[in-house]
C-alpha cells in the first residue's frame, strides 16, 4: 500500500481536501470526493481505516456519492 495514495484522493479533477477543526480542537481531514464507483470507494475506505489504525493517517471524513448500486442479501 502506497502512503502517498492515502493522502492524495484518487480522483483529482473532482476532489479536494481541507482540514477543519471541531470545537474540541481536534483536526480532521475532510475529503470531498464527489462521485466515486463503489468498489473504488470501498478500497479507499479500507486503506484509510488501516492507515488510521496504524497511526499513519489523521482522522478523516470522506464525503462521496456512489453511482446507482444494487445490494443483494
């Protein structure tokens, strides 16, 4: 897993990141990704979660939308 991939949204034309601070003075990373295919978003979320658990990434809020997806089961 590439560390740079965790810090660069996979869809640069539609994505940008900012940091925002909550009233408790915790900084989180905000990623507004726009429309992201479900498999790509799931892979990205898993990478971010693993990096966060390992202490290699900050708290992150992903805001994204999926194209229509059918879930069975």
